[in-house]
């Protein structure tokens, strides 16, 4: 697993993850609002955002969920808050 501190070059990836996080918690999709929010966090230093990636060929299976994508999340990415 690779973990790195997010920078402005990661803005699109972090925006996508943050918007998916909001959707999971029953908030309306708002990619532009998510982008503005993340951009402000990264440029002002209000937050430190870390990205974790896993280069495994086979996805992780869960014994809790029947479908890897049951939660509505991208099965190749996750967000820890």
C-alpha cells in the first residue's frame, strides 16, 4: 500500500473521492462544490489529506457485503475520514 500527502496535482482524484463520500452519506452529488471545498483545504492548509492506493491485482473481498460495490463506492478506491 502506498500512502502520500495530497497536493494540488491530486485535486481531481480527491474531489471524486470526496463527492462519492458525500453521496454515500445521502448528500446530493456536487462535484463542483466538492472541488472548491478541497481546493480551499489544500491551498489554505486547513487540512492535511492523505491518499492511499493499493496496487493489488485482485480486489479485496468482504464477508459482510455480497457485492464489492454494495456501498455505492468505487471498489478500487476508498476514503478514510
